[in-house]
C-alpha cells in the first residue's frame, strides 16, 4: 500500500471513507454536468494568448510550490545568474566602440536634437577610457573593465537594445519585470513559477543586494507581483544574512527538531481539512522552507573553506572595502548556484539617496571618477565569478546575464563631465548555457545615440532569456484581472542569432 506520508493532503483525505464518498459524489455530478454542456455545445473553448497559442500552465502542488518542474522544451540552461548594474552603464565608454566620437570630440553632434531628457545637448565627447582589441575575436573593450575584457570570447553582446523609458525606477521595472509600472512579477519570479528549483532546502530565487542597499525600485526588481507569494525573491547578501536563522540559546537542537516535527504534523492535519486552500498550503510551505534554511543558509554563506587563491582572484582583499564586500557577494552567488538555486540575481549598485554616480552607475557628472569607482567594485569580482563558473564546468547548464536599464548619451551634459540617460541604445551581454560565444549582435549608429541595426527591445531580450531557460514567452502566462499576463506583455521575439 502507498505510504500515506508521501501523499498530498488531498490524497490523504481521499483515504478517509467520508472524504472519499464526498469527493466521489461531487466528481460524478461534475462529470454529468460537463457531458450535458458538451452535448449542447456550451463548453468554453481553450483559452488562447494574444499570439493564438494555448497557455502552458505549470502543474504546481500548493503544498510543494518549489518542486522542480519541466520546461516547455529542452534547453541546456537549468539555472540563471543575472548581474544587474543599476544607474545605466555607459555603453560608449565600455563595450560599444565608436571611433566617430573621437573624431568629432568637442563638436556639436550632427543630426541629434538640441534638447534631450535632461536639457540642452552638449558637445560630442570621446570615450573617457581607451578602447583596445581583446581576445581572439578582437572585440573592442575599454580599459575601464580590463578583467571582464579578458572573457569577451565567451560573451554574446547585444548592442542594439532600446527601452521604453528614460527614468531609473521605470527603467529598472521594465528590464526586470517587463512593465514600467510596479506590481508585476519579476523575471526570476516567472522562471521559478514555471520551473521550481532543484534544492528544496534553499529559496528558489535569491536576490543578492549591493553592499550599499537596494536599487531604485527596491524589492519590485525581484518581487512576485500577482504570482503566488512563494515565487518572490528572497533577498540577502554576504554581509546581511536572513534574519532569525539562529536557534535561541535556551532551546537545544533536539528540542528545536522536535518542535519543528510537531508543527509539521499539526500543519499537515490542518491542511487535510482545507485541501483546496492554496494560500494555506503556500504559507505552510514557506514556513517549512524557513525552518530548513536555519541549517542550509549558514553553511552556504560560510566562505572560510574557500582557498586563498579563490579569495585573491575575486579581489576580496587588496581593494576598496566595497569591492571586498561585493566580491563576497559574488562568491555567495556561485555557492548558491552550486547548491541548485534556480535564479540568482546579483546587484552592483544601489540607490539610498539618489545615486548620482556615487552608489550606482548614474554618472551625470564626473563620469571619469564615478564610473571608475563603480568599475573598481564590479570588474574583478564579476570576471572572477564568471571564470570560476567556467572552470567548474557550471556554464554547461548556467545562463549568465549582465544587464543595466539603459545607456548614456554620446555627448556631455551639465558641467561637461558626465553623460545623460539614453533609452535609444545600450548594451547588455549573455554567456553560458545555450549562448553563442564571441559575437556582437545589432549595432547603434556611429555615435551610439540610437539603435541602427537589428533593433532589440527589452521584450525581445526577456523573450530570449526565457527561451534559453526552455520557456516559451508567449505560453508562460498567469490569469490576472481578466487578462492572460506574461513577462513580455503582448510583444517580443526571441533573438535567435545569439543562440548556440
């Protein structure tokens, strides 16, 4: 006979005689009603998305929302690491080489409006750092990011990205949730809703905040929106572990275990009486996960066993204090991925008081100083994280995404030492499982002002990320307020040229 302990709450209820007869009676009535409606042609047609495709809903047991689930189709990527840089990294000073900026330095930009988002258009400014060919592909990358530049042969750059907004909060929302407004599920929430996770003792989706705090849009960047609460990102960092993990000193380990076991039995008994209550089941599951995290999280956060060579490669010591803290976050990201966490989102930059290039990449002034400040924190640890994943063989099934919300203008603004926001052209890159190596897709114009070839929207970008995770962005939907909602709204096409 099947072990009752392995059954779902509804399954255990069916073993009860009264529960079985009650359920069987209702089921017979429902089948009869369905037959009558079908005979009269009154059954509803299959729900279809705006693309004409029928949604594929993940089969989620509310009592086990984190259970691993198959994707829509097979792809090599089983996990994803998103490295997100709030504030808008200047593409024309990092990865998008534009010789025309040097040729026209100090001149008024031809064909560019006299007034843009922040005010009057300044003079063309050459890159603040020299560009050099890197790797076997000869990809031009600036001296601002020398460590990441060593890995260009593994990256797929997208140089023709555009976004729908030039404001930071809305830009973060759009890149991370597919909508400029708040309240929509994040990319990580959609992925874990669809796929669950491999490790049932750690969160399915972890957001590692910058040592300086949250980004401009805060927890909306990794929120669950209208998806079940189980799929929101759990945020902590190397310096700020989850609260209340430590057992009270007055409680022994045995007493703690017995208490947890008793609570689990009581919760299971209570759930049997309300087997269809998804909220109750989800709440119990979250409590059980929190209990497991008391032992798993301290272990995964303990980097004392890392070798001296690893700590040196990541730059834990020898640089700024912030670089050391971010480097520890990078090591934490790798350890979480090793443990089977489905989505890890790693932030480089925060917005405790407006940013202004000091706590993030928003360099309207003093870009030479402020971008250099952020690069010193981000470059070496991020490059070491990528190299570490590669040498451990983890890129075989891990997708790596490096992103920011928009780019910066090719001309100067304000006091002539910074660059304004640019929503019409920016650069992100992908690497790892399922991604072509050493390519550049799309182009911006000669100044890096507007996307000029293979224009790629944020919808296209997110559609491609979902595809790489084995998910059809047009079929991954959730019914909310009368609409079949999805990450890409009613837009988006997979950028097939970056797929391996």
